[in-house]
């Protein structure tokens, strides 16, 4: 593949989480279109965009920094879904499913970051 990030297995999980975010937010109230919906989608896409950008950096240390940014976006996405649950935009079952996927992604990104520091 032409780009380093495309060879990372974790990117498939990131893309799946992004799709889930888009699916969940498609049911948010229309008055949230420029609020929580947009913020959730931007946070989700930032996970992958930071991995892609970081993978083009010259050193593993630089890449590791961008993985840390991606971890921040995973956390942001998770907290947005927690807010969505509180506002009853999503169900507890939807939140629990999302949360498990976000936590698994968090662990995989932490492992990737650790691998870049060796």
C-alpha cells in the first residue's frame, strides 16, 4: 500500500468506530445537527486522521505523538456518547456497545504507541 497507515490493522477498527458514530448520530435530533452531531463526527474522524498524519512523520517519536492525539479523540468520542446517553439520544445498549469498542480501540492504540517507543 502507498501509505503507512493503510498497513496498520488498527485502522480497520477505527473506520468501524467512525461508521458507528455516523450511524448513532444520524438519529440525534435535528437541532443537534451543528452541535453534538458535528462534534461527535469530527472527534471520530480525527482518530483516523491523526494516525494517517502521524504515520507520515519521519520518526517513531513523532508518530507516537500523533497516536496520543488519536487517543484524545477516542476519549472525546466516548464522552460525547456518554452525553448522548444522558440526553436519551442513544440507548444504554447502544452506549454499552460503543463503549466496549472504544475501550478496545484505546488498548490497541496504546499498544501501537508503545511499539513506536522501542
